[in-house]
C-alpha cells in the first residue's frame, strides 16, 4: 500500500481545464469506459437532437423580444391586447423556450462529454462556452422582462427591446463560427 492509496495524500488533479473537480484517472475512466463508449455510439443522434433544440431555443430568443416591442408600443396595461400579449409571451417562454433551452444544454453537455469531440486547448470551445453562457443569461433576462408586463413594471421602450433583439444574433454568429471554423 503506497502513499497514493491514502485519499488524503492522493491528489492528481487537473488544474487548467473544466476537469478541475475530478481526478485525472476518473476523467480518463469516464472517457474510455462504458459511458464514453455509449456517448460515442449515440453521437450522431445526440448531435441531431442538440441542433433541433438549439433551433427551437433560438426561434424563441428571436421572437420574444419582438413580442415585447409590440407589447410595449401597442398595448396599454389592462387592455385586451395586453392580456393577449401576456398569454403569448408566457406560452412562448414556458412551453417552447424553457424545454428547448434545457434540451440544448443537456444534449450539448453530452456532446462535450463524448470522447475526442472537444479539445479544450483550442480557443473555439471556450468562445462557444462563453457565448452559450451569454445566451443563457439573455434567456433569463427575457424571463424577468416578461414578468414586468403583468406586474405593471415595464419601463423599457420598444426601441430598447429592438436593440436587445440583436444580442442573440451576435452570440449566434460567434457560436456558429467557433464550431464550424474552429478558430
């Protein structure tokens, strides 16, 4: 029994990448073990479902700010049109965007865990990861703005929502270029 059998002394941890929380041998076992084999076998399916989930999520991220533009400009609080916009915004956010975001994240994390797909020493996966975090922040920002309308707290103009509507476009450009060009 050597020193490395003692859990207090045994510390071969990876410090530079996302694997910081795992011992190096545990990560290698995951990548080369049954889970790694399974993920490699289902890779085309996971990738296909990831793309479909991202398309649905992006559609919502593009459309919800546009609904906010019209809501802010055309519907006064308490009007029938206000209630209609609130219903449309709620359903879009909870029924389409929420499940699509969760699916995109889940399938995306499965792709990250697939052996041989991501080389974290390159720039592109970090650019994509930061952009996806930005997209997620925008998703939740939209959720907060959606709650402002029924509460009568919306203070943003249609012009502000039009400008914010460009955020997912810019993030999408970075993500697509990162994944396709792999800079």
